[in-house]
C-alpha cells in the first residue's frame, strides 16, 4: 500500500504587490508548520513533494528538517491559474469554475485541465514510490479538484470548507485509491 498525506499549505499572506507564487506564510502559518511537523512526528515518511510556490515549500520545510528528507519540487503540484490578477471577484470566479469545469479565462486553466494535471502528477508519484508513505504539499483548488476525481460529490462547498493547513490521507492499493475522510 502507498500512502499519500496530501497537505494544503499553511496560512499565507496574499498581496497584490507580490506574485502569487511568492506569497509568504503568515506568522500564524509558520506556527502551523511546526504543528504539522509535531502531528506527523511518529509517521515514517519516505519522501516529500511540493508545489514550487513559496508557501507550499515553507509548509513542509519543518517536516523536511525533522525527517532529513529533501523537498522534491514538482511543477505539476502548483495551484490552478484561475485569473491573471486576484481581485474582488476572485471568490465568484472560483464558484463559477466549480460549477463549470470547462470554464477558464483567457490564458488560464480550466478545472478539467488542472484536475488532469494534478491527478497525473500524483499517480506518477505513487507509481514511482510504491509501498511508501509520501508527503505532498499543494494548494486548495488543485487539491480540491484531485479529491473530486476520487469522489465526484466533492464540490465548491467542500473546497470552501477546507482549512489552511489541511491534511487529506489517500491510500493506494495498486491503482485503486481510498480517501480516508476523517
């Protein structure tokens, strides 16, 4: 069995003055990373993967230090590109994107495209690390779309209920995935 511990990054500090990829964690977010490391202290972790975004990497850095495992960056764990610049209509765009997986603004990524990307990425990681326990750090939209691929009832309201950070445990037996919703 291969176990994926999928982590939505800790609380960040969004800013229109900084590229989204570079948003740092808040001071509360840094405290949350220590909580995560403590929570997973007894877990045997074989490898750690992360989105290239600063906040996702920072979320698993204490786990990397604790376990001595290098954080492996995978571009395909990045967040969905929903729009060019985040504005007041951001929440409405997400609602629309969850209602229509084919929706995308020019130069951005549809729900179908993001879901395909993240599912393929995680499936590749699982194939390469059969029988291991893996940490995967990513983002709310990408993780939500991945969870929707396992359970199609996962919707906008479930995405909205996700926390920063949040942990999702998925076990793989062969190609069969089981999401433990505790």
